[in-house]
């Protein structure tokens, strides 16, 4: 009886220990996420006179805002699927264990060590009017003067340049996630399917990809949210000629010195990020429930 009485407080202490372990993370999230969001809400919806929507009127009335929203969504629609396909292909090649496997892996992960701005400057040297690409086109006789890839009148070529730079810079992140997931796929499943005469495509579609689903879900959500935050690469390549949402937040805060409108733009990015994550999670849960 005495032992049971002594063990009761101990059990209560153990029951409360998970919250003690979570406390540092909760404090960290509140300090670095919760408080800035509260500050942004206050800045975007108030001024010296109290509640106001003036910042939102000015943001939505800015001609750059709708262009930035369109460009950001267009970038996501193009870049994210291409990166997922490339990452799966690269991961399958790694799984096949070709010669110089470590060389392939480290070569493909080099962009992870390159900052966004540095990556933008690297690709600026390629797409600039006097860059490497135009020098190559002229030397091969394909063009007499080269192509103005980053001219503000050529929206299509600006989009192409930003897409290529983003794919080069961020595919390695998706690749690492997919490689980690593919290592967890039991080889017995693939070998059994091969014994029963399944082709390589059938094994990929019916065996490998279903097993990779959790990793692909993580990669899809993370990469989409990060694509919403794309800024430095486009800024280095095109300046404000190809505006993005985070770039407009920077413009309003730093160059135009208007924290209220900058906060409103940042809240738009936050709302899109949360809505996208919730949409993905809900869709995936519905698919699992249907099965």
C-alpha cells in the first residue's frame, strides 16, 4: 500500500514530463513565429487612429501585386511538379547503385550549399545579354546578337530563366527527401514483383511510388511552401521586372518604407502557405479514407 502511495506522485510527474520536453519548442515557436504574426496583424490592420484597411487598399491597388501573385502561382505550378519528377528519377538512379555513386550524390546536392542570391548571380552570368548562353548562341551562328532573356518586355523568357534557376537550386532538397524515403522501401517487394513478371514501369508505378508516398507528401508540402517564399533568385535575375510576393514584401518594407503594407503582403504569403498545406493534408487524408 505504501509503495503504491509513493508511486502515484511519480506517475503524475512522468505524465507531465512530455509537456516539459515540448516546452522549449513551444517557447521557440511562440517567439519566432507567434509574436511576429501578431505584430504583422497589428501593423496591417491598425494605424494611429485605430482599426483601418488602408494598408490592404494600397496593397491591392498596387499594379505589381497581382503580377506578383500570378508569377508566384505560375512558378509553383511549373517548378514543383518538375522537381518531384527529377528527384524521383535521380533517387531511382542512386538506388540502382551506378559507378561513382558517391560522386553522383554529392554532385546533385551541391546546390544545397549555395545560397539563393548566389544561385541567382550564377544564372545571371548565364542569361545576361553578354552572358555565357548568348556567347554560345553567337559562336554557333544560331543568333547574330543573342537573345534578351531578361528584358522586361520578354515575360516568357524571364519566367524561363527563373524556372531553370529555381529547378537547379532547389531540386536537391526534394532529392534528399526522396532518397531518404526510398532507402526505407523493402527490396523484397520489388523482387517479388519482378519474379511475377512485372515490367520496370509496373514496379515503379505499383510498388515503389506507393511506398514513397509519405516522403513525396513531405517533399510536396515543403517545396510548395518554399516556392511561395521564392525571392532572391528572381531578384538577382530580373529585379522587379518579374515580381514575386515575397519580393513585394521586401520592396514595401525596405525601399518604400511602408511596414503596414509590407505586413499585409507577408500575411498574404502566410495565408497561401497555410491554405496550401491544409489542402494537401486534407486531400491526402481523403484518399487514405477512400481506400
